[in-house]
C-alpha cells in the first residue's frame, strides 16, 4: 500500500497546511505550475516526489521536471501531464499519450478546478486536484489524497485547505 498526496498549481506557494498532508504520505505527486524551484527542493526533502512542469514554470524547473510522466505505482498505471483537458475534450497531445500508454489514471492540473471522474471512452480515472496555491481565480485551495493498493485507488479524499486569501504559516516566505 502507498499513500499519495496529489498537488497542482502551487505557483510558488507552500505552507504548513500542505506540509502536514505531505508528512502523512509516502509520495507527493505534483501536476505542474510549481512556480519556484524551492518548492521542488522542499518537497523532495520530505518525501519522494513525482512532478511535471506546467505552463508557468521556467527553465530551472523544466530541467528537473518533464512535460509528462508515465509510471507504475503499486500496479496502477499513471499518466501525469499539466494541461490535459477533460474527458471528451482532451487536447491532441494528451489523446496521443492516452492512446500510447493506456493509463488507469490520468492526472492533470492547470484548470484550478478539482475534478475526479471516470472517463468512459478511455476507461481511466481522470484526476485534477485543483489548485493548492494562492495565485489564480480559485476560491478554495484543494488537494487530493488517496491510497494505492494492488493497482486500485482507495480512500480517496478531496481536501479543502481554506480560502485562497486565508493563509497559514508559509514555509517559503511568500505570505
């Protein structure tokens, strides 16, 4: 069994609320728009990190995090990319990757909208954790956490971290 915290759209912000969930996990998955290289450094100090870059991420992050990741975790085939679209409306690049890898789970970010749904056409679970940072149009900061057991996601929980403007102790000096 593996416990995962799924983040996206930190936009350079990491606070103690996020860290508390990270500390309860075995791995952190970050679906892009990391914002600052220090976010990667801090998360890697705490747990194993799997991350892709997003559209706001500069060269320093793009040298460390790829555009997409395909990996197997506890028998679960995972495809992660920042900008994917949604079931029935995937962008061309994402469709090609889905058809190449046939994932059980597609993880993405970008929209700042938390969404977990089954894709009936490609037969995978589509997961977007929303945005955990303080930049953007979202009102509530969100992340997902779950367990992977024998190739299945269990105990999936959407976590609300409060209003985007209501900050708790920042660990990276942004508040």
